[in-house]
């Protein structure tokens, strides 16, 4: 008889846990849909601002495309948005674009152009660019 009581108790506990599990899954699904909607809204806002010449928004789109965050991962789109932000004097975008050009990720490999972009960011005092410029120079034989 005690095994029957245990079985009934376990069954009741299982129903309770099962209901909690399904409710949690539903909440996660709803949160995912909400987060996707929020992400979509942020991407759309960034796109609108970038098209109007906002360098931070263009940089954000470059990062999003590079990482595949809220948009499909696309290195060529990332390079294009980094280039737009770089032309608007965004130092980190200049550095990121230089790296992409240096290794040929999402764009044609062009180490000469990469050095031009990294020099611009370094000239404006951007520390990561200064460090990267030194590394690039060493890789090119100190020129």
C-alpha cells in the first residue's frame, strides 16, 4: 500500500513539475519573441539613423552584421557599414575596417589601404589603433 501512496505522490509531483516546465517554456518562447521584436526595432532604428549619416548607427550596424546579432552574419555588409562609419571619422570603425582589409574578411585583401585606415585612427590617438599599427608595421618588415 505504501508503494501505491508513493506512486500517487510522485505522479502528483510530476504533474505539478510538468505544468511548471511547460509554463516556463511558454515564458521563454514569449521572451524570445519579445526580444526578437526589440532587436528588430533596434536594427531598424540604426538603419534609419545610419542612412542619415549617423556614424554611431553605421558602426553599430557593422558590428551587428559582423557578429550576426539581429541580422544574418555577413562580413561584406559589416565591412560596408564600417567603411561608412570610418569615413565619418569613427575611430573604432576605422580600426575594424583596417583589420578586415588586412586579412581580407568581407572585402578584398588590401594591406596598403588597411594601413591608411589604421593610421587615421592612430593619428587621432585611438590606443588600440596605435598598438595595431605597430603590429602591422612589424608584419610588413618595419616599414
